[in-house]
C-alpha cells in the first residue's frame, strides 16, 4: 500500500494527482498546513516537516517531482513515463524538474513574503521581483505549447503533472490572468482531466473525514 501525507493543494498535490491518473490504491493522510507547526508529531515521520511524504514499504520520498518520476517509471504501461530510449527523454526530465525548481520556487517566495509572514515581516519588493521571475520563466511553457498540446513526447506525461501544479499555485496567487493564451488553454485542458478532478475531490473528502481544515495551503494566512 502507498501512503501519502498531504496538505490541501500543497506540493503534495503532484503525487496525489499522479496516483489518481494511475488509478493506484493508496491511503491519504491529511495534515493541517504547515505541518511542521500544526502537526508536530509528523516530524517523527519526516524530520523536514514538509509534504509530500510518500511511503511504500521501504521507500520513503519527500520531493514531489521525484515522486512523480518514481510513480510513472514504476507503472510504465500507464503511459505517463518517457523511457531513456525515447528521443523525448531529455525534454521529459527537463520539464519534470523545471516544474518544481524553476516555476514553483519563485512562487514560494511570493507566498512567504506576501502571505505567510506576519504583516510586519512581509516584503512587497520581494513579492514583485519573484512574481516577475515566475512569469518570465513561464514563457518557456508558452513556447513549447506552440508545437504540441502537451510539453513533451506529444502526450500527457508526469512532466505535465509537475508543471500543472505550478499553474495551480499561480492561480491561487492570482497570476493566471497573466498566462499566455496557449498556457491558459493548456491549464484548462489539464483541469478537465478525470485524474485531476478525482484528486481535487479526494483531498477535500479526506480532509473533512479526518477533521483537517480544507483551506488550500497557498491561501493560508498567519
């Protein structure tokens, strides 16, 4: 059994979305956000105090893009992986990790210094600088979508899950009106996937059952 520790619409939404796309059995453990402060016992499972945490037997993983890669590779028949022999393999890995390292990272600074910190510690200039950083790097997505409906291999892959979460986060930050036309259509297309919709529903249902707040992590205020 796969166990996933998750906060509503946090980075851990990536592996949750993957699990629903793959239609694998899993147990979803919901945590209040941020868990390192509001669920201190979680530190015994993950000393980082962050989500995701995926546990499957002896496997323990905490990086959302790496979990996407792991799940896709472990279930190749589902078609969410790109194999090393495929000419698109390099592009696949690049997009998979760009979704976190390049597109989500600047948004975490926007979140921290625009929402998560108390008012006296907020930094409007940091927020504006990293908002612009994110939007500048999002141009790579707009350019790639001129060639295909998806980012690589001419089909939906785990790379689209990785980048798709960055777009979800941007929507929570009010940045989606600044998406390029192709990026906006792509984001709408991702949201229409049954796997995405099941994951959205699953996190709310599990949060309610486990008496955890359903407020999305990006919308949390101090």
